[in-house]
C-alpha cells in the first residue's frame, strides 16, 4: 500500500485519496497500484524519455516506502499551523471546478 504525505500532517494511501475524490465528487474513482517496472513501462509507452520514466517510477516507489513522510511535522512547525487535511483540499478543489 503506497502512503503519501508530501510533508503533510496526515498521511494517506493513494487508494484512500481516490476514495476521498469519489466521495466528494459522487463519481466512481479507482486507484490501481502498479509495480515500479509496470509504471515505468507505461510511461515509456506514452513517449516519456527513459531517464524521466526512471526518475518518476523510482520516486513513486520511494514515496510508497515512506520517503515523503514527515513524522516530525516540519512544515507545520515552519508555517506555524497544522497543514490542511487532504480531504479538505480535495473538497475545495472539486468545488472550484463545480464537479
């Protein structure tokens, strides 16, 4: 299960992120986890360079292993407040699109 926090206070899986989008939009959203090699192959097939496909697929794999997690809440400490919960960000983004 891939987890992302991208220096946020709340971490979440990409499946949870997709579920939140589905819940907020009222539309079906499916997240499909791919092995690093399969993701890279898709990027290459889409015309991406070998170097960029390697960078993106390996970065995604590292993020899935927690490389982006910020258990120390450094961003919150820097900005002096909690980060905005991801579900609130999704709701606001979808509202601005009138989805």
